[in-house]
């Protein structure tokens, strides 16, 4: 007589225990793998955000008008450089017989609203540009690019025309008569736009501000601004974080901006420390 096949109760219990052990081990492995992937993705996102923010700030600062950088609190401000050229220093006439219009400089000539620039490139038809000559830096009296006095180093442009001029000559018309503070040894002039600021706010946001005008004193962050990054703490281990430091240049070294940006989210953090050398030859 053939015996009936099957499992005993003990065999079933042993099989269930073994399957439970295997399932628990597999589940723990999967959970740890998923958590590891999530942590790695979060760190990578933080690092990418930090790198992009530092790169954006670095690129814009490298294109700043010489001696226009200033830092106050958790904000750094500068004037973007649009173009550069040389100016006519002496009066006279071109081969065509047309008069040369020299830069109006205090102590050398009367105030004027027109001057000739050499090899000035760019499209200035949209307006909002200013001419700067020999800026010495914030707080330098009439060498301060943020000062509005006359004579001064910066004055708004009304138009730029090459029509009827000799090759390489542009006639720059200012919005009014003006005298610049001093001559540039290299006869160098700059075209700039209104200031730009990067600020780290108390809520951890990094924002970029523009189109708020030129102010003698560095302003507090205005309303609005473009959000560049989040989760930047201004305290670390009980101490205050200073995101921007500026060391002015001298005759034998460039200006230097030191970035110190911390990014923290869900107990993950990334720190970016980066030095930016600036041109400070006016």
C-alpha cells in the first residue's frame, strides 16, 4: 500500500522560520540600500547647489568694475563691467578736420557732455549705462564710484554714436555736463551698469539683487531679488558665519573676495570656501 506524501508540522515551522530570517535580512539590506542612495542623492544635491552658487558669484565678481566691491553684513555689492576702452586726452582734430573731444577732467578742462572714446565695443542703445574713469574705491571721496558729486568718477550715458566718426572712434554723450575727478594713466575708461548685490538672509536664502539704483551707503537687502539657493545657516557651532570678506587691492596685489558658504539640510552639510582675485587697476 502506497504511503501518503506531505509535510509534518515541525517541517513547516522550520521552513517558515528560515523564510522569515531570509526575508528579514533581505528587507534590511534593501532598506539600508535605499537610505544610502537617498543620503548620497541629498549630499550630491547640496554639493551641486553650493558649487553653482559659488560659480555664479565668482563669475560676476570677476567682471566687476575695478575698486567697486564693498561688503556690509552678509551682503556683497559691486558694479558690473560692460565694456572698456580708451579716451582722448588731448584736444585737436582728426584727419577729416573734425574736432577731437577730450575727456572733461577737473583742473584740465571745463565740464562737458560729450567726449570721444577709442575702440569702444558694445550695444548701448537700451540705456542704463554709465561711464567710469579711474575709480579708487568706496569711501575715497571723489574717487568713490558710488558718490554722485561733480567732479566724480562715474556719470550716466545718454547715447553712443559711431556715425560720421573716424574708424575706431565713438562719440559718447552724457546725460549732462560733467567733470571727471582725475585722469587715468592709461587713458582707460569703463562702461558699467547699476550695482548688483548678493546677500545671505536670516532665513537661509541666498539672493541676487539688481536695478535698485546707486546709493552712497551700501543698502540693506531690498525687497524681492532672485533666489539662488536655500539652507545657508548664518551660525555654525554657536559662532557667526561671515559669507563674504573683501580685502582691497594695493599696488603690488589684486583685491581678494573670500567666500565662506555653508549649506545644511536634514543634518547633511557642505561648506564652500573659495577665493576670488579681482582686477583693481583703474
